[in-house]
C-alpha cells in the first residue's frame, strides 16, 4: 500500500475530513489532497503525520505489498511442507494403535495364534514381543512427526 493510500485510510479511520486533518497538521487542505493523490510530503510533514496518527515512519514510507505477498507465500510453503509430515505421522500413529488393539484381541480370543507368533521368532524375544515393539515404534514415530509438523 502506497503512502497516499495509507494516509487516506488513516484519515478515514479517524473520521477526519481533509480540512480537519490539515488544521491538525498546520497545512492547507490542498496539501492533504496532493498527498492523498500521490505527492510525497516533506520529511517534517511526514514526522507530523506519523506522530498525529501514532504510526511509524517505516509504516508510512515503505510500500508493504511485496512484504505481505512474500509472507503469504512463505506461510503457504510452510503449510504444504508440513502437511505430508503431519499426514504420515497421523497414519503411523493410527496404524500403531490399530495393530496394538488387534494384537490384544487376537491374544484374548485366539491363544493358538499367539502361540504361533511366539514360536515363529528367531530372536530370543518371542514374536509377540517383536510385534509389540513395532507397534510402539510406529506410535512414537507418528507422534514425533505430528509434533514436528506443528
């Protein structure tokens, strides 16, 4: 937004006419009209405008269209970057919980399946232990991805 637009906006928000603002700044109404149409005021008048509306000179002088566009693009990029991580974390966490619940139900209702899983392991930890460890790893990894994406 250009200085002229900012000045017009500040004046309108304050409910002032060009003439009223001119009186406050000790300038003519025509000066206010020129500033709002694109003429840049002198530095002492810029300071007066800044003080009157309680805004910084940076705000008045800098055109922030490029900054706001860059901020919007950066926010969209961050959202797109974090979305796959968040989705993967959610999937891993849910899959871990579903497998954990499935293992519990199988252990309760089909003890022969639990025994087959136990006997199928080549490691000293039985098959049930390996399955539980994989479920917990999945839940923890999913939780970490969910936390990092926020």
